[in-house]
């Protein structure tokens, strides 16, 4: 089986944590016998590598081609047009990637299918590439591509067009496929393949040792992990900390991640009088996150939208229980036997109540780890192979 992974969400030497969840699934798939792959991961064109331009400069520094963790990856550029960019993005993305896909074929890698990730614009662009190169394609939906973007008329129409042409659509949770069902996409072309967790990378460390190594203090220690944007809800976790301190005066919070909301989060903590108890750690390599999870008593995820939040399983694999908002795929991850708590309302007060419930329960960290062990990657990777084999066979006889 030869696949071409196509997505703008894929790490590089310039942005090593960008889209790491896509790389992780591919890496696990390649553990299966007789699977080969190439990656085309387009990057928006930007004119300057000057660090003052932040993330845009990192895009500009991305190599056109590299061997990343042993996988051949091309990063062709595509044009992003301000204001009209959302509507034009799929076509511009496909046009930018076309030469790179042709190069893969010219070099003798005659792939069986396109494995696209994220429905818009990537999945729509994959539908165009599929038509141009005569290859079947599969799209994995991951979150906002189906629970937010279809609110816009033009992208919604293009997503429907692509979904009707895809050989299969994969959802990382069952809830994420509901929009496709509402569009009458046939059930036989819808598959749930949840993300797994790397149980070797994420494992329990002795909490006191982890805290000593990382300079962490507090009782309890909360952790919130994710890009510093509004929908991740870090501001609500700060509010939960302020509320929690009425019963747990030594509580502290670690916020792991980077993003545009950093300054506002600092100001928010100051307004609530908890700035001394909140530590903004910044971005942390995925390979070293286990120590931070282990140093915490609870992970808090206050997102407004999530498909399948990898941080939940990562935390639980380290033995750290979770409190999370009850949205989309999260209830499929945080089952009662996990020891975690789901909160119905997305507010600091509701999160604080959930934290008090969890802390009072004194959840056994070893039981949390054992629960996470049921979410290894093997089942997902086998499911992928079986699905891809069916797509290949159907295309052969089409």
C-alpha cells in the first residue's frame, strides 16, 4: 500500500510542533507491514524570514523539501489572498501543490490514494488533486473543519462537494461525522477512527520528582495545554483557579502553549489577583510534555470546540485525571471509568466545581493510566489499513 499524505497540518524543521497529531498517526500507520508513504505538506508563501514576523517567518523558513523523522516531505508554497482567501484557498492550495504531487509520481512513487487531513481547505484541494491525477482520496475530519467552518456558505458548499467525491471520510470521533450525515453522505463512506496515544512517550512519572525538576509548586497543581487562543479557554481556567482558591488557597496553574492571547492572559490573571499562582510555560516539545503532565494533579481543558482532544489522553496516559467541557468528541474520551469530570457549562465557576468534585474523589493515578492504555494506536492503524485497502480495490475495479 502506497499513500500520499496531503495536509497543511504537518510539522517541519522550522515548525516542529505544527500538526504533530497528523504526523503521529502517520508514524503509527507506518508500523504496519507493507505501507509506504510520501508527504506533500503545503505552506503559505511569505516574503520574509525575519524573526520579527513570528509564525509567518517560520513558514518562510520551511525547507522546500526535507527528510523529516525519516519521511520524505515536500513543502510547496501556495498563495493566501487576504479577505477573499477563505473562498479561494482550496483552488490556490491545489494549484500550489500540483507540481509537488507530479514530482512524487515522476520519481516512481505511484501512490494508491491521497490521505488528506482537515476538510477545508485541504480536503477540497485533495478532491481537485484527485480529479487531476486520477487517484482516489480519503479525508480525515479533525474538528473545526466540520464543527465551525460549515457555518460559512461557500466553504460549506465546497466541503459537501468534496465529501460526495471522497472514497471515504474519517472522523476522529463519532460526533464529528454528524454534519456529513445531515448532508446525506452514505453511511458506508463514513468511518470513525479515533486518535490513539503514544503510551511509550506519555507515561507516569513520580509527581514530586517531576515538580522538583521543573520548578513547579502548588497544591493542587492544575495544567492547561494548548495554543493560546480564545477557544482553548485558558482564560476560563484562570477564572477557575481564582474560584478554587477559596477552598484550596495553595492551588496553582501551569499554562503550556504559545499564541496571540498570551498578553491578555497575563493581564487577566493580574485582574483576578492570581498572577503569582499562574505560570505561562510557553511552547513545550511534544516529546517532553509527559513531565509537565506528571507534575500536575489535574489537566483542565476548557475548549469551546474539539474533535478529539489529544491532550486528554496524553494527560491520562501520564496518570493525571482531567476536567473538561462536555463538547463534541470529549465525552467519547472522558468516560466515567476514566476518573475524569465533564462540566456542562463553559465557565470558570463550572470548571471550579468540577475541580472540587475531582479533587474530593482522590482519583488513583494508576487507574487513570490503565484507562488510557485502552487507547493505543494499534486498532486505529489496522482500521486505516483495512479502509485504504478497500478504497484501493474499489478504485481498481471502477
